[in-house]
């Protein structure tokens, strides 16, 4: 609907500029144009937000890995404390046995030593009670630390499972991108390095088509050889439904001098992206919701140099293919 609205706005403006019409109709045409520009800006913002979300997901992965390392370190410390407390517990038991042995010897001693032994016994009993209190306190502390250790271990296992699941999904996504690149390379064998390149980066596949393959200078109609290449791309997209498609038009930094429907490089890049999108949709059974057409003008050059060779590189159309992240987003939402 956005593409149709853009074309409709352009047609209205052309009609307004080339014929005598009432001022009211001209104002309506301008309002339509502003509405189209607003929709285009919204699409551009949505694309930037999606890229930011992917970066945020990757940052969250790094953070989870750091937390995982911290939990393992805490587990090691708690294990060491547990062994120390166990050692103290054993020593207290040994002391208790020694005290009981001394008590038995005192009870079996001669009557003349009973008075002295009685005093020693009382002192020994007090020491025993004190040690027993200390032992109970240590046992309670040990129990609490054991419960903390079990809770931390459970949380660690839960986080490890989540990290493993996320890693598996990301690996699956990267493999899907690699498989897609292979399919595109096979389908476009006769076009690669002849005005068309295919690269894989950050889990995405980039199909870059030079202006010389698609368009005549300053034109928006795709030429025959470019149509052939796009039809091959469309067949691959038809067979891979779990792929989102972004078509970006790029120009060089030389200002447009036309006075017709193409006013500047923004218009040229948007119209070229739209032309490519229409060919993809008409060449295969592809859901329109999967494709976004966008114009970048001259603001994302491959080579910023002010030379003819650099400008030739910058005049291109990129088809950016991204495996859907629904499965990854679902895992993040469930956690």
C-alpha cells in the first residue's frame, strides 16, 4: 500500500505541475506527498529499531555469559567454605569424644580426688556445653550455605540451559544464512562478479547489484538482464519462506538535475528499490509482508572518495536477506 501511495502521490504532483488546476487541488496533492514522506520515514525508523534490537540481543548474550562465569566462581567459593565447615565439625566431634573420655576417667578415680575431679568435671561440662553450642551454630550456618549452594546450582543450570538454547538458535540462524547464500550463488552463477556480488555478514545475506546490471543512468526501469537476475533471486525467496527481505536503493553523491517526477537522489533511490521489489513480487509467490523497499540516497556509500570509480561502486541496489528471529524472540520472552 505504501508503494502504491508513493506512486499515486508522484502522479498527482506531476499533474499539478503540468496543468492548470485549482489551488485547492494543488494543496491536496502536497498534503498527499507529505503523508507519503511520513510513511517512508516510519519504515526507515522501523528498520533501524530492528537492527538495534538485534544488537541488544547480542549484548544480552554477552552479559549472560559473564553472569554464567560469575556463578561458577561463586559455586567454587561456597564449595570451599563447605569443606572448611565440615573439617571444623569433625574436629568438634573429636574434642567431644576426648572430653567424654576424660569425664569417664574422673568418675572412676579415687574418692580422695573426687573434690578436685568434681571441679574439673564441672569445668569440663561447661566447656562441652559451650562447644556443643558452637557446633550447633556451625551446623545451622552450614545448612544455610548448603541451601544457598543448591539454589545457586539450580539457577546456574537454568541459565546454562537458556544460554545453550540461545546459542543453538543463533547457530541455526547462521546456518540458515549460509544455506541461503549457497542457494543464491547457485541460482546466480552467471551473474556473480558481473555486476552482482553475494556476501554473508552478521547473520545476513547481502545481494548487491550494480547500477550497470539493473538501470540506465538516471532511470528507474529495470533492464532485461537485471530482470533475469531478479527472477532467479525471487525463485530462491519463494522456496525460503522464513526469510525477511529489505530492498535498498543507493545512489552516488552527484545531485539530480531532472525536473520531472525524479527531483533528487532520494526519489531515484526509492523508485529504484520499488521497481526491484515489484519484479521480485511478480516473479514468484512471495508474501508482500516479507519485503520492505527503502531508499538510502547517497548517504551510505561503499567508497566515500569523489572519483568516478567510487561513485560507480556506490550506485547500487542491495537485497538484504535476514532469517526471521521469531524463535529467538520467543525464548527471550519466555525467560
